C-alpha cells in the first residue's frame, strides 16, 4: 500500500499555496513597503495579499516559480532505531575519500528504497554508531583542510542535553539556545516550515539562484527545508547543519546532516557553496559581521546567501494588538533581546544587511511581508497562512518562552506558565486581527 511521506504532504501544501496566489506575489522590498505605508497602500496587508486586488508585482519582487517533484525516499527500516529518550536518528557527513566520490544518483521512489542505498551514518542521541561517510558528491571534500574532525566527529558537547522544566535542551555550551530540542518542539518547527511555505507562495527561496550544485542550510532544525530542497534538486548536494539532533526520519540520497554551530570556527571549504540558507535564526547568531563574513567565504563566486526571520512582536492594523497580553509579549522579547550576542531584530533593523555589505555582498535585497495570525483575513491564501501560523504558535507556546524566561530573565516556572497562558488566551480570541513581520534578506558574492 502506498504511504504518503511528510515531504509529499508538504508538496501538496505547496501546490495549494501556488494555486491560491493566482500567480501574484505579496512580498515587497523595504523601499516599496515604505512608499505603500506612507500613502496608505494596502498591497502589503494580509487582507489584500493574494485576493487579486494587489498592485502588479514590482520588477525586483521575487517571482521565481516553485518546482514540484513526486519522487521521495524513506529511511530504511533498518535505521528505525532511536535512543531511550525517543530522539530522532541523526544523519551527518564527514570528509569523503576521493576514491569513494561518485556522482549523485537521481531520487528514487521511497517505497523502493533499500538499506544499501543510504550513505549517511546512523547516530542516536547518546553517541555515534559508526564512522560516518559523506553524501555522494562529484566535487570532493567540502571540509577545509584539517577541519573535518571538528564537525564530523561530533564532539561530545553536541550530545550533552539538559532537562529543564520537564523539557529537553542542548547544553549551555552553545550560547544558551532558547528552544527545546524535544519531539514537541520538532513538531512546532515543522509547522512553522509550512507557514513559511505558504507565506512565500510555495517557494523555498526568493533569491534568483540558478544551477545550485552545493547547498548549505544553517540551523536546519528538523531538516524540513533541506529535505524539500534536496527533493526538488536531485543533482545538488545539500547539507543541513544544527547544534542539536532533532532531524527527520525521511531523507533524500543527496542530503546529509551535521552537528555544527555557526558561531564557532568555520569548518567548510572556501568558495564552495552555491547557495546558503538560514531561517529563523534570531537570537542564535552572536555576531552578524562574523556570520556574514564566514558565509561570504564559504560561498562560491556568484553564490547567494538568504536569511529569513519572523519578528517576535504581534502587530495589527486596527490596534487590536495593543492590549496587556501582547504588550507583555513584546516587552518580554525586547528584554530578552538586550542580552549580549542575542539580537532578535537583526533582520528588520538593518543590522544583518549592513553586515553583509561590509562582508562584500552585492545585489542585496530585503523583502518584508505581514504574516497573519489567525483566520481573520478575507483572501484564501492569507487565511490559510493565518490558520497555520496560529497553530504553529499555539502548539508549543510554552516551549518558545520557558528557557528565555527562567534562564535569562530569572522568572520562576509558575510565573512563566501564567505568562504563556495569558498570551495563548489572547491569541485564541477572534477579536484580534494580528500579524507579524516576516523579513527575507539575500545577497550575492561577486562572480
């Protein structure tokens, strides 16, 4: 019997998003957005984003069509093991031997997948099972000389988890990352992936990239974006990196995962990647200048870096966001963001754009869009985005705030739960017509 994989479900969601856009895009550059705001234009309003009433798309608006594929691959049954704590199996890559390099095979139907087809090592939360091997490549090693062990060997610190308030987190050695790394938060991350897919009209990227052979996804989380990109681009070698093993059960033969911290010393070769993607990294990038400089070094000439971020505060066009619960939420994250090396606003305040300029990027563009929360918008696409956005927030709202509140601000557990419950109640009220800013920045390394 045919089984629908998670990726196939996401592809169905993307097809729906494309149908709902009617061929238009509601993303606008910051300059266009400023003009629209100054003149009362509603083209960026979720109520008008995709109902056929928005202005014609600007020449520099993202308009690359999303592709579709139906071939998927499921991890073999032999790899279905997990740790006692029920963690997902992790696949990661190491420096390949030149003698083993070979061209990347096309995607195969996941129902025909056999255990011999997988080239990645199987790892569980308490350590490695075997020496890892690389995904199939025809370009040789992608690690800088002498640096393979620093990433692929997976230092023990990557497996050091702590239990806080009945949730699992990775250890504070990694800059005190604020979100849990357990199953519940993984489901929430997948839900936010769907929100981004619908918000970007089914596209996985807005940058005008072409012929990508080597792709890096920083902060891959559950690996949803990397998996979708690998499925769409079977000739590309895709690597997803993260500091915590919350990775998927479904993989493609051209995809691998590594434990890596983007704030540590770089481990990849210079001038290697054609496209680097980073999403929802607010609070996780300790130094924007250093981050931009390193990605510039990793990119091949002509390659693109794209960064996507959701703003934390809730907004509205009718002032329905201006109440105690949402003001409390805004002030909470504002205080959290004042901590050193924990910027939550680097996308919307221009910090990352300026860092990319200093690093040498050209053709930098910043796009913003109102991402609705709830089913209040009238047009079908924005309503779908809003419903999914609300679901993603509510699914693990406590997980979003627990560590930040208790470890950074010093709250006790009980007060934190009261805070989360108050915000949850506000989000569930149909009276509030909320949205949050979504920002996409991309830039190119000169050819």
